[in-house]
C-alpha cells in the first residue's frame, strides 16, 4: 500500500522513534504502522479535494466514492469539516461504503 503525505518533512520521518532508552528503528516503525492500518484506524479526517482543488471547489460523487474506496479497508469512520458546497453527500456515501454511522462534523460557524 502506498500512502500519500501532503506534508512530508524528511526531518520528521523518524520523529516518533524517540531517542529514549528504547529507540525504535525504521523497520519496527513500519511494522507497527502496517499493523495499525491493517487493523483499521479508529478514524481519519476526510476531504474530497484532490490535486489543486481548494475548499469550496466543486467535486463529484465519483470523486468522493474513489477516495472513500481507498480508505474503506483502513478506517472505521471519518471526520468532515463541512456540510455545504457538496459535502452534504459525504455522510450518506460513507455510511454506505464504510459500513459505519460514526461521523464527527466540525464547523467554523
């Protein structure tokens, strides 16, 4: 599985390994991460935006389905930050595709 990280910072790659009495090497971190992902993460923040899209830009149901399909094997629920501008379709699609009725909605209003 290849994960994309939009905020990759080379100097932070091993920041979770620690430098205490029991440091964890890169292989062990990868093993622990794979275990977490394989057992499904508790939840994850979700945005339908792709590429150069910004919040408020139009997106399609197919776009949401494609992203949820990628997440489905790895998470139990999602968190969204809007219920306007087309985001209102996300909970329905997530219920269908993630088989979950757990959502957290954060709003700036």
